[in-house]
C-alpha cells in the first residue's frame, strides 16, 4: 500500500513515520525547497535562524510518540528557565517569568498583591480543566458534531463558565494587577489570537507553561526536530520531492486516485495525507464550494506574522532567549491588530535569541528572530511599507535595549504575510491557520478525514485538535486511527 504525504510540516513527517513503521510505502511532496513547513530554517552568512516556532511544550508527547514506534527521540532538549522576559514600556527592567515557583513569586512581588496564592488558585482550576478534557476532547476523533457535543457534556460542569467568557475575563477574576493579567494572557498569542477573543478554556495553557511541563529548547535549534524525522524516514526508504505544489486532483465517486502538481506531474497513491491547510486545500485543490475564498474569508483566522531575521555583530546582554516587548495600551492594541489596515505606531513584538544557548551564530554574534503580529492579507493586502515598518521595529528594539542594533547588522531578512503565504501556502498569510473560537474547535474544525473522499485525510494546525507542535503531533496519531479504520475495510 502506498501513501502520499502532501506537505512536510511536523504533522506530515510524523504521520509518514508512523505509516512507514506499519509497512506502508511512503512518498512526500512539498512546495518549499526543504522540509519543515513553518518549522523551518534560514541560513545566511554563518547565521542560522528558526523560521517559525522557537520553543515547545509537552515534551512528554514526543517521548511517548517515539517510544510507541520503538525509536529513540532524534533530538535533544533542555528546559527553559526563565521561560521568557516581558519588557513593559514603563519599566526599566523586564519581568522574568520563571518555572520555579519561588523565583516567579519574587518576580511578581511588586506587581500583584498575594500573587502566590492567587496564582495557585488560578492554576488549580486550569489544571483540573486540562486533565478533565485531555482524553475526553483533545485526544480523540469524533464521528459527528453530535458526538462532539456529547463529549463536551461529559466534561465536569464546573468548567462550563469558561465556555462563555474570555481568557481576559477569567484573569480579571483572579488578579488585580493589569501587568499580571497581561503577562499571563500572552499564551493567547501562541494561538495566534488575543486574550480578548480567546475562550477562557485556554487558561489551561498557563498550567502547561508554569506547572505541567514548561517550555523546552531544542539543542542546536528547532530545525533539529525536522532533521531527526527526515533522517529516520530516509533510513527506511521514504522518498522526498521538493518545489512541487499540488494544484489539482483526479477523483471519481468516493476515491481520490492521484494529485497533480503545478508542473503537470501526477502523484497516484492508495491513501493521501494532506499536511497543507485543511480548509484551504479543500477549496483550492478539491474545489469544494463550502471552502471557496468567500467562505474561507468569513472564518476566523489567526494573526499574520511579520518576521525579521537579524544577524548581529556583538552580544546583546539585555536580552534573554525569549522576550516580549509590550507598549502602554494593551487592550487597544489587541482589539485593533486583527482587522486594521494600518500598522501599529507602537508595535508589540516577540524576540527570540537562540544563540543564547545554541550554536547558530558566528563567535561574538547573536541571531535575532523578531515576530510582530499584524493583520492578515484580508485586511492589509499591500505591503509596500514593509521596509519602513522593519526599520521602526529595529529602532524600537534599539531604544529599549540600548544596543546599537541598526549599525551592527550583518544579516537582515524580512518575511511579510505575503512571503508566508507564498512560501508555505498559509491562507491570507495567517500564521497558525484557523483560529480557536468556540465555533472552530473540536469537531467544528475541518475534520481530519475528508467528507467525500474515503482515502483522503488531513493533519496539521487547521484540523483537530489544533495549533502548536504537541497538538499537531497528537493530531498525527488521531489521523492514523482514521487511516487504520479505512485500511481495514479494503
């Protein structure tokens, strides 16, 4: 039996490896020039940058995944502590967010009264929510929306209020300080949203970061994850094909027979696993009316990334490995960033300096990955002002660190939402695919099996269970159950 994997992001690679271990003949086709999808790597003049994700959580999911395949984990990790630093406009020094409870309490001692007891009460609720939904909702397939609603009904009723309030409202119930609320709400940006739009159920992410498993650095950079998967796949005979974009499909009745790339190349298989966006692929390749652009544009998408990759001569001691730079009006910024056609005059942004713990820059240098959330291409299709906006970001970072950044650059590479859309087929430049509103979670997301074609399956951020590396890894295991059920009928 042959399986064709379309897209070589983490979901595609993980599904390919599972199929291969079960004896399938596996072939992978990719639009980009190298594997990884958003989990990619950029190299220039001795500097190496993680293009997208720069850390991950739920390390144990990776360990369990490889243990289940009787394979060693093909990359090494180390815990992040502090997890990240938060720079406020009005504070001279950053607030460090530590995994260690006492260090965290000390960091918040002048910010939030009685912080430790307030945080414990908040995390106790979040922990219960995490463990009460992990297997009931997250780690399972659904046969229908009714099946999904039935699963929701099995979740203890004490969690019900979180379905009808935002993450910000939940934080307001527990913390008095605006700064404490802002810091703890940053997890919403990991979902490509804001705390004023994100359901309160995602408070469980605070439990994950501060108590359950923390965040992890991959030694040598995040791309080592991709390299590890690819090496294992190639050792067992998987075949990779790059610079091939799938644009058409050959199907009859309830089966897909082949996919066709932009050069007219034909790719037949018995089973097809789509690691391209699960909603956009149904529209652009399978020509489904329900997923035409007008319909997709009415869905809720995550924010678009504007990213800079800066090779810097010199060491920036003011920065930690992971840093957030925030302005003075968090609510106004968060409410406007989704749909304004204007770029913010005072941007909020994230800075990763992986050279703090990884060998990815020449000696005496730093590599900076700067990510600023911006409106997607529905709202801002014109990016002629990109260079000016990049200058503004660099100037702001220079002002706030005191480091002469603009005169110390050896490398300057910029990706606008147009670049993210063009390189990785991200719909409208949306960084993390479909959003996670209550209308787009669980069985209400595009399914991981096709509605019409029995041998077509989906994996990745825009299908179940959602975005983030551990979620995508879980999603690859869920789609394998679908494929096994299908294959057993042949």
